[in-house]
């Protein structure tokens, strides 16, 4: 379960990412151009924090971010998305090229890492997974693009990790679910406030839950 401090920290990262991404997407729409997203996540990162402590985890995140920036190398921006997850936003980069960049980043990170923290060194075997989505192939709205890149990352995780998956066309299936009146009222208020459909919010919440328990 996330602490209040960690939840607040993740909201801050996500808010900063959302603002940057919306501006870049608006620019791509205006220019009738393309834009690709890659969502990167370290495999089994929770175990690293649990086994070695948060200072080592923080050092791993720093090394992870530096590795991603080196691989993206001017093709776009690498933004902190929350926790250990990072998003590369790449205007003008086609989906296929983004996939190849994600594979390069995965291979570059897939090795033994020496992490220095608290005056000692820790050797870790680390890998990453990633999802890729793009405008206009996958959607033209920021929330849906973000949801689809999350779904692609989730498929990479549950299908074995240490791989990159592309967003794909989805077939929606209805599920019988039971919610309290308070939950439904809160959902309606949130959807109205954010200008987002209730179904979109529910899919986003489910994606977050799946990522949480499969990271």
C-alpha cells in the first residue's frame, strides 16, 4: 500500500507529465505530425526497494533515467511518470521507430548494475519492460494515448517481462460489476470535473491496479 507521501509524490510527477505531454500533443495536432510515447518500467523494482532499501532504489532510478536519456538521445523528452516509471515523449517519431528505440533502451539496460549508496556497493541484475503508443495511429486524445501505452506496458509485464509491446486495437468486453452509490457519485463528479468519460476513468483505474500488482 502506498504511503500518503508516496501517493502525493506520484501525483506531482503525473501532473507535470500531463502538462508537458498535452502541450507536445497539441503541437503535433496543429502541425499534422506524428508523436510517439514509450512508457518504461523496471521489472520487479518493488523487490529492489524491499531487499535493499529505498536509498538503493533511488540510486537505481537515477541510473535508469540516465540510461534512457542516453538512448533517446535528442529524439524526445524523458519525463518522470511516477515511481520508477518514465515516459519518453517523441514528436515527429513514427511508431515503428519508437519501438526500435525502446528495444535499444531495453538491451542497453539489461545487464548487471553496480549501485553505490550509503558508502557501499550493491550489484543488481536489472531488466526493463516498455509499451509504445502513438498519435495518430492509436488515438488523438491524451488520456486515451496514455491509457493505451499503459496497456501495452502491462502486456509486456504479464507476458514475461524484459520486452517491448505495441499498443493494439482493443475489443471492449462488458463486465458485471458492483459499486457503491458513493463510488458512482464520486466517479460522476470526477468525470464532470475533468471532462473525461466515466468509462475512460474506470479503464485507467483498472490499468493502474494491474500495473501495481504486476510490476
